[in-house]
């Protein structure tokens, strides 16, 4: 889009935001009508040609924590399993947007509010955000010396979606950016000449009573870690998870977050329908629930060649692990190793008629992959501290409660 067109769109959106700021309802509270919100949505869809805002909400928030802006990307079961199990690209095109009335209560100018909206949308939907979520997840799995259960991810994908969205927010929102340089890399804000407005908006938000709360800037991975601690044994943890999620629902004013929690609670209520699939072969489980995953290269080769493909892969990843000279390459290898360990463990522990010789064969292969994972973890090119892998279990309110 040319510079003149962008400037015209920016001016149009700033005017809409000014009109929202002056749309007073009962009690002098800002109360924009549906027409204003539709204009804002339309303008955003013009700026973000590759993305579509399907719904836009303005939420009157009088007694709950400040949330500012919620961007809820459209993520389905296939996307969720692809994100946590592979390095395949995931393109998110649709999203819903929600504006917190408290954002308009701050002393923000129209250009500052617009800069914040543009940043939150573009940062949330950036491919680098998906990469950051994957890296955090795999570093957590490494720290826990565990595996990602693809089987449980398929069966309980909604709780995974909730964790992915929460973590995407934590790694992308300006509320969690401690270095101003992280704001300057946003090309969408740059193209609209809103960088100064974005920096000043962040300063105002974080210095306000709304932005100074520790709970606003909570640890990046707290929900992700929690979900991956409990989802492998949903049947025993369901009641605890429901209680925790209901507490989270009561805590937030965001309609979009509350809707996501509601979907997760309903999915937990349907838990009995998936228990019967617990011993189904993984390839059959993928066929049954998310057949399109078979187009992903890893699962396609697994279906065609069986576990021989993972055996053959070992030598490739051993070479790549030793040759990795930078963090992105090391993380890519780590992702692939974790996925293959998960598939091997699933086969060994969920195949009732497996022979002793076959069991020993694949247990040995899984152990070789674990040794390779340990080798990767010791390479100094991975900065573990930035991923927050040193877990403080005291942050989980109910994990030690008696059932």
C-alpha cells in the first residue's frame, strides 16, 4: 500500500477513535454505538490486507482488571496440534478484537490508541509469535525431561488452544515488552508513522494504576506450563482444572477470554467421549479426528513408512545437533526431537500387542533421542533464562490441593 493511502487510512482511523472517545452514554461513560465499531473494524481490515477482523467488541469494564486490548486469533484443532507437534508454518488469517473501556479512561491521544491497536494485532498475528510459543513449550518440555503427548493434544485440543492463545498474548503484547527496542521492529507501526505514539502509549499504560499491577504482567509461561502439567491426566485433574478456569473467568472482564474459557470448560465436560479412544493407534487417531494433519510431512511419512522413518531420521538429527551453531537451528532440532520422542513413547505404551523385541527396539531408539536432546541442551548457544524454564511451582494456586 502506498504512503498516501496509508496516511489517509491512519487519519480515518484516528477520527473514528476520537469519535469513540466522545461517544458518551449514561453516566458520562464512553459508549460507542455499533456503527462506530463497524467503521473501526472496516478500517482495520483495509490496513491489514492479509488478516480479517471478524468481530469487534467494546467492553465496559468497571470492576475487573485492566486488559487493554484482546486479540483472539482463530485457531482450530489442526492448528493447535501443528503448532505444538511440528515446525510446519501456521497461517492465521482471522481474528476477533476487543477494546477495554479502561484503555479510553487513560490520558491517551487518538494516535496513541491507534498505535496500540495496530501493534497488538500485528504482533499477535506475526509468525514470530508462533515461533516464540513453540520455543517456550519445547524448552519447558526439556526442563521437565518430558514429552509432548500428541495423543492427548488431539483429544483435548481445546485446552491446548487456550494455552497457546494465552502464551501468544504474553509474548506479543506491549504490556510485556521491557525493552523499547522490541517495539521498534514492528513494521506495521513504522509504516503508519506511529512509532513515537506507540512508545508514549506504552509509557502511559505501564505507569498508570492499571498497568502497574503485578498480575497484569504475569509470567509468560504460567498457563502454558500449567496446562502441560495437567492435560496428560485430564480424567483425574478435570475438577481441579475446572475450578481454576472458573476462577480465571471470574477474574477477567474480557468477553473474548471468557468465551475461550467457556469453550474449554464445555470441552472438559465432554471428557468421557474421548477416553474410549485412549488406546487407538496414533495414526488412526489422527485420521479420525484431524485428517488434514496427514498432509503434514512428518505424519505423512509416519503413515507411509511407520516408525522406520523415525529410525532413519535419527542420523540426520544427530548431524544437525552437532552442526548447530546458532539458537534458531538448535531450537528447530529440539522441536523435532521432542516430537519423535512423543511418537515413540506413544507407540511403546499404547500398543497392547507389541512384542518384547519391538518394545526394546523402540525404547532404545527413544533413549537415543533423549541423549541427543540432552546434548542439545548443553550447547551454550541456547539461552535458557530467556525462556523462563526455571519453574516456580508455588505460582500454581491449586496444584497441591487435595482432591
